[in-house]
C-alpha cells in the first residue's frame, strides 16, 4: 500500500552555493557505445547540482543556468528567489507541472489569541495536499486550546516546551497526560480533547498538528464554548439539572486560545468509574532512540507501537551534510516525480511543509552544510516506503541491466537491505 506524505523540515539547512554548471547538455555517446537492445539515447550528463545563479556585480539571484535563461529586468523578490533557487533556475531534469508541493507557514494568515496563535495550511492554500492539512500553533505557559472536537483525526508533535492533553472516549473513559518536546499525540476523529501548555518551559509550547483531510479548517472545529453559547440557557439548565444561574458567566462566543494558570506537574486524569482509555493518546517519541543509518538517523512511529494512531503515522529523519536519500515513497531539495515525464524540484527551509501525493517518486537531498532533519507524516496506519536502491538490488540483475544499462560493478554495489538514508 502506498500512502500520502506530508513533510515538515524541523531543522535549518543551508543552501549550497555552487557555481552555475559549466558546459551543460553534454553530447550523447555515439549509438555504437549503447548497450545492446537500448532503444533510447542515454539521459543527459548535464550537471544539476543546486545552482544559485547570481549577477556577478549585484549578487542578486538570476534565472540563468549555463546557456539557458536571461537576467530579470522587472521587479524581483530577492529573498524568495534566494530561498527557491530550484524554482528560479530548475534542474534540467525537471519537466511539466506537478503542482506546488511547498508551503511556508510564513505565508499563512495567523489567528491571534490572548496567550498564543495558530496558523494553518490546507487545500485552500495548497491544492495538491488533498489528504492532509496542518497547523502550527503556539501556547504561552498555561494557555489553553479550549475543549473541542473535529470530524478529522489529529496527529500532533511538540516542537518546543511541554503540554498537558485531556480527552474522553464514547465509553466515558478519560485520559490525561503530560508530554514534552519531541513527543506526539493522536486523537481519533470525534474525540473531544484539550491542549494546555505546561510550565516545563518558561516560554510555553509550540506545536505542529496534522489532520487526515486536506479540507480541514481550524476555524471549523467544534468548540465547547461556541456550542454552549448557542444552546438556550434553559436547555443547558435542564441538561445538567443545575440552576440556570450557574450559566451566568459562560462565554458569549468561542474562546479558541486563552490564558490561565498552568496545570500541576504530571496532573492525572480525573478519577473515573469507567476507567481510563485502553490505549493512550500520547506517545513519548522523545524517549525512543533513533536508529542510526549511513548518513543520518531515523525514528519511525506507527500503529505497531502507537496503537491509537490508525490514520496518521510519522517518522523523524536526519540527513547529514552531503548525504542524500532516495525513496519511492516518503519526501530538503526534493524532486517530485509524477509519472508521464513530469517532475518538479522544490527547496525547503525550516518551518516549510512539503507534500508528496501517494505513490509519487521522490528524493530528499541535504543541500547545506548542517544536518537536515525532517518529519515525514503519512496518512496511513503503517509506515511504508519502498527504496529505489533495494528495489533494483532485489530484481533480476539482467533485467536491471536491460532497463538501465548498468554494468556488473554497478549491480554489485546495490543494497539489498533498506538504507533509508544513503
Ligand atoms: C436559582 O437560583 C436563584 C438565585 O440563587 C434563585 O433565586 C432561584 O429560585 C433558583 N431557581 C431554581 C429553579 O431553583
Ligand atoms: C555553511 O554554509 C553557509 C551558507 O552557504 C556559509 O555561509 C558558511 O560559511 C558554511 N559553513 C561552513 C563551515 O562551510
């Protein structure tokens, strides 16, 4: 099964500054040099390292690559061009239109509350991302994302600080836990929940939330205060069997994010005759050691270890400078291959969202000189990807030779063991 991928780059990585490729479009070898049966000329040897075309006198990026392109004459957003060199001067391997697979939260309208803020990405902003939406949220110490629920499942990652989460299921079983930076949570669709920043950090908390539907809109969550403000107070009094005056101070409209005192350290769920939920809604991913692989590390969490997370799974991958990863599934500089000779290359910085539709081929390359770290989030229950290297290593060598013109020495270097990062 192939799954969809949403990627956020957590750590900064610097863009490599290299000279524009010299002597592009090198000539194809004469057909007599082609392997027997090869029916198509070999792919171009044009170098496609990430180029950062610059006007030599002004230092501004220019849409020039070797003999291709010409300097800009009109207006220019230099900062954006610097961040997206593979848009300004795409690799020659790019072709056609995949659709934008990059979103920066810096381009999201922020919803400000007292004690925090929240900004989102969904299909309205990124049409290709139909399967998942995401939210970047900030809560100061004690601030609460009020009691609410939604029609989608919610997968969350603590980017900084600590939070306390509460929830209840349809059997009346409740849940409360405190988690910290690097930990995750998951609430199935319809499960009422809340999030509150603890005093684990004096700055409060910052969060990444992912929803399993691209149409998700944070503004259309079902909030406790919004609901109660729209039920006649006499009905509330009857429902709770409480004097109507008890509702004198309920808010007239949704609170969304609001300040209050932080919860006690390690506060536990309210004692409950029904007991607590059978499988926790949190997972201490920060305490799971990362698996070292050549060129980086990887940490995977899915429903095999985090039982409730049946519709969204994730992985944290770090890529050391100069390393590269090829995945057929999963997602830095990334080229996304959409079949039919269509491929586009995107550049990502810290805080950007990337999206790869199901089954699309792609790689992630660390183009800087610091560790690249990103989280891959799939709309699935089990983390699955297929490595290009492993695929070829485990296919009859003669078939691979016939497809790609490899020689025996190249075949011998293929890896039968999955190397998530090579
Ligand atoms: C509700 O409380 C108010 C104020 O204490 C009281 O005047 C009123 O009689 C109470 N109503 C009922 C139905 O008990
Ligand atoms: C890393 O890359 C940045 C940006 O290209 C550059 O300014 C810096 O000198 C590089 N550092 C090292 C140690 O190479």
